C-alpha cells in the first residue's frame, strides 16, 4: 500500500472526482482530511472512507478564502501532526457564452479554481518545506488546452492558469523535496458533467 499512513488533504471531496480520489486514497490506507463547502456531502464520504479501514476528518472550507484555508490546514496539522499530500481538486464551472457570462460568474470561477489552488498550496508550503517532503497534485482540465466550448469562458482559462501555477510551484519548491504536478482529465461522469449538452458530449 503505497500511501499507508500518509496524511492527505483532498479539497472538493464531497462528490465527483474528489470523492473518487478520497476513496482511492482510503483503499491505499492514507489518513484523510476531507475538505469541501458541502458539509452533508462530506459526512457521507467520511462514512464511505471509514469503511475502507482508515481515518478521516471533515472540514468545511471555502478555498477562495485564505483565512478559512489557514484554519483548515491548522486543523489538519493538529489532528495528524503532518501533511504529506495536498490534492487541489475543488473547482466550479458556470454555463453560458462569451456574450452572456456575468462579471460575478467570471470572478467566482477564477477565485475558486485558481485562487483556491494557490491558497491551499501556499498554506501547506511551509509545512512541507520544514519536512523536506511533500506532494501537491493540482486537478486541471483538458479545457486548459482546448478552451471552453459550451461552458462560460473562465473555466478553461482558470485551468490553464493552474497549469502555469503548477510549473511555478514545482520550480520553486523542488529543492525542498516537494513535487508539484497537475492532472488534466477529459470527460468524466460526475454531477458537473451531467449538465453537459449533447454538443459538448460529442467533442473529442
């Protein structure tokens, strides 16, 4: 079991890709800090994780708010004593077009997806530097390379910025034994993709 007793924070873990990551980590016997704004969803995932025979805590946190992120990291550290892995999975999307996207939707997507990834990475950075060890995994998207098609513009650019942010953190933190990588999924059946149009589903 490659992750046995590793301490991992997984943001956006109340459903979808984050939940799947949490369950996989649990099967590998990692100890988990499950993070999301969806408290009820977190409780359900915690029960599933614990059925795999590992330990998990739940923390309600808006990753776009740095004060909340610092509290989340502090709670994780107080519970487990260290943080080995951060999975920056929390993300949102908005529907619409270039013509119809609102300023509020644009700002919200950028704040959660990009700023949230930055906030969480920054918050664990000093801990991992002191340990001389850490793994940061950012969940990007194929939209970073292809651009948005039927979603409102903002999602793809936020993910492209995450790719650049990943490279920046990787270059600056490698000397401390911290690995930073991004994963770019294509279409995965989740609550988010359930809203896709047939046009978007047909795109390859």
